[in-house]
């Protein structure tokens, strides 16, 4: 908007609703601030939305056809491309990627927990998700 | 997007319910988030602000049953919902980002309550401020380079005689076959060189105006709507004042007639450059 003024800028009106979905998805799904620490992981049901949404993307076959497949090649997002836990030290891992990796693990734990909880029909304790934040 | 329709008989919950977090900023609540209250987010819930100290978050209420629905519907519906959430998320982030520096949250960051958001803001204030300072005055610009498919419009290389002459049988089928193969190989080598040159050219052009760069995955598949094969998909962190110059520099590398295309998107909030915000418990 104002950033481009009246010039012949690209997408002068901002991204809006017309922006390429792939451009949006690769940013909002894969990038953006990840909250580390103990704040968010304190209500299992709610935290599950985040988890579900990300797992959903990775599990939808159609998504792959549409070209939403970057997690497959991103060690921080994909369980398939992911090296064994703790083996990321050697690679060019950014702090964010490391964080992603750690969150992935937590997500996995949470999901298992919730599945278990659903089976048990009893509220799952959140304690197991509060593992050491230190990598 | 019809399937993205969400049950909205009770659109907004009280502030006690779970909230979806879009972005955080150091701006005053009045400076972000559509003063008229007409800014809506995920599931068309009105966007509001939560402030703690001097940091403000943009949030909207989400209904637990929307969360429960995820993963339970047919794939088409899930994807439509995902698109809705992604677009809504970005629209809210963008509206704030036009006015000030913001940290865009990752999609589907949901807190159990507004109080929890406040707690997060208080505990993370220092980290949020540091990150906002680092990114102050900087925007993200997407630069994608494409090479048109060789088949498109005959291509710039003069391979016309071969295809045109296929009507008349060649003297030696074996030789013709080999020639064809050689020509194809040459064309491919030319294309590879061309691609490498364009990618290098675009990156060199952008680098002069940017402070940082991230290479995104190349876009392929149904969602890749470019004018050819995506050969570079970069995010650049650029001072607001340099966006025009970067745009001019990278688009100057394009030569549509020769199948070389450059697309610029943004400016975006600095999605690709934010670091994790750590909240210190205790």
C-alpha cells in the first residue's frame, strides 16, 4: 500500500485476497514466530489445533498435488526427511529449524497423548509436554 | 471456497474462550487492528487487541468445535479450510504491518484464553522488543524467477527446421535419431546455463538492496501459477525505502520474449526472517 506509493510497484495493493496461495502458505505455514517456552503448552485441547493443522497439511494427498510439499524436504518439518533425533548438530541448522524440530517432537508427543486420552476418555495430563526446552 | 464455510451461528465467544494469535507489535492498540472493528480473522471473528505493558497482540476468538473439526472432514474441505485460515491469517497480519513493524505469528497459534496471551506478552516482552528492533523498518519481498517451458511459443533457439522437416523421411533414420538426441541435449544444456544465469543475475540484483535472504522451496504443482518453471523463489529482507529499487533491479533481469520471467511479491511482514520468541517461565 503506502510502501509503494503511486509507483508502478508490484502488488501495490498488498497481498490481499488475490495473493498467490502458494506464496501465502509457504509463509504462514512454514514461517512466522514460533513461541518457545512453557506458555502455550498448557492446555492440551487448544494446543492441538496448531498440531492438527500442521499434520493435516502434511497428510493431505491433495496438498502434494497442489505443490504444497516443501515439508518433505525440510528436515525441520518432515518426519521422513528428518534425521535421527539429535543428529542435527552437523547440518546448517538455524535456530528456527532447531526450534521447529523440537516442536515437532512435542507435537508428536501431544498427538499420541491426545489419542490416548480419547481412548481413555480421561483428560490427558500436560506434564509430558513440558519437557526440557533446552535442545 | 464454498467448503470453507464454517458454522457461524455463534460467531464470537466471550473473552474467556480460546483466542487465535496473529501478530505482536509494540504499536499502541489504536494504531493496529482496524479501529472500526471491521477487521475480521479466522472464521470471520472480529479481530481485537490484547495489550500487556507496551506490547500488543492481535487476536480473535476461536470456537473449540472448529478446532475439533480439523482432521475430521473430507480432504477437500480440509484444504478449503486451510486456505481460509491462511488467507485470514495473512490479511490480519498485513493490515497491521501496513502501519507498523509486527512480528507475524505462525499459522494456528492458539492460546487457551486472553489471559494466557497477556501472560505470554509479559513474559516475552523483552524478546519481542528485541526482535521488533531488529526488524524495524524492514519488509520481506518475494522474488521468483521463472523460465518458460521450452515448448512454449517455439522457443528462442532455432530448432524449427528439425520439427518442420519431420514430414519428409530422412535419409538415414539412425542418423536423424542421433542428430535429434544431440540437439535435445544441446538445448537442455543451453536451458541449464540460461537458468543458472538468470538465477544468479536476479540474486545479484536483489542483494544490493537487501540485508538478508532466504531461499524458499521452488513452487511446483497445482498451486504454482507462474509463467513457467519456477527456478528461484527467494525472500529478501529489505528496508522499506529500498523496495522500489529492488523491484526495478530484479525485474530488469527479466526478458519475457526469451522465456525469462521475474515476479515480485510483497511487501510482506517479515515472516521468513523472524526468530522464535522465547517466553521465560516463572
